[in-house]
C-alpha cells in the first residue's frame, strides 16, 4: 500500500478560513508588539499601582517597626524582609541604602528617601531589659496581656480570631503570662506577629496572693478554668469530708489533670504537695 502524504495537506473550505483567521490574529499581535513597545516607566507604574502610603513622616530604617511601616504603606512581606536583614546584622548607613532593600520597589524607595533620617549608633537608646530599640509610642491604646478579652485583642492588635483564641487558651492553662516575651511561646504566634503587636501590649505583674483552698467558694474553683461544675461540687464535698485537708497531688490524681492543668492549680492555690 502506497503512502499518500499529500492527503495531509488537503483542507476543506471551512478549515482554510480558520487558518486564515488565526494567521491574521497572529500577524496583528506581532505588529502591535513592535508598534507599541512596553516602556520601563509603564511597567513601573503598573507594578506600583497598589502602593499608597497612609502617612509620610521622618523615620530611621534601622529602627522602623511594623506600625510605622504599615503607616508608610509597606507590606507584611517587605517588613519581614527588613526584620530578617537587621537580625543578620544588616544596617542602613546612609539614606541611599534604602534602594538596596530587597522587595522595595523603585517608586516606594524614591517616595520614602526624603523622609529617611539615619541616626548614629551612639544616639540610639535601648530598653535595658530586652535590648529592644526605643522608637517611641505609636499605639493609641495598650492592653494588659493577662486581663484582656478576645474582642479587645482583635480590635486593638488586629490579630485574627483563631490566633487570639490560642493566646487566651495558653493563658488559661498556664495561669497567666509572666512577661510580654512569653507570648512567643504560644503556638502560631510568629516572630513577625510578635513585632506587629508588641507596641500595643503591656504587662502588669500580679499582686494577688494564691487563693486559700480551705475557703475557696464555688465561683473561685470555676474561675480556675480547669474544672467543670460537677467536678467543683465533688471538690467541695471532698473538702468537707476530709475537714479541709486536700493536697495538690491528690487533686491531680483524683481529677486526672493534665500537666498544664496541674500547673495552674499549683500556681493559683495554696495546696501543698
């Protein structure tokens, strides 16, 4: 059987019209590409169309925090890049170094350059406790990390609800934060999250003493957050039967407490071992 290759190049009238239309479209697109070349200015304007600063003010990129950054119109990704750069020892020695900021567009850099003021190392003051640079107060309101409800956390810090829930759960099981840095131990709170919310936070040491289990009422046991109503009634009955002689280890065993719950009981009450 002889192979007829010419049959593959025979088209119907409908196929011929389709080939002609596709050819015209391709030719037109190539013609427009050469007649209307994309300029670098057009590309820059397009890539920075979404950039818009909320406010412009003098700042030092070596001390810039998240609140200031967001006011200047910088994104979370850009601020994360800045934090990583500074953590590795990077420093801006002159304002023109802002152009070397990876992820910062040329338009943003040129807009911010007139507002850059680089401070000398000797003029930067630090908090003696954790060596954080003191860049001033930018938060309009601060919350006590141990005495704030979920709605206040969300409204003031801007954290999503699921992260606020984790913070409150951690606070509940540990009996409260011992300092602001303790927030880093909460699962899901990243280093960047901490930098974002830090200016909004304050810590007030607890002055209240441990509660005396001999006189604790129903409401006091419920306030610990580790017992349900049935368990509290059992505790009150057990305390009465044993004439107020309860121990921490006995409570842990009797109510099958987790390690976190046992720590709350130990920290919040005067139960002996």
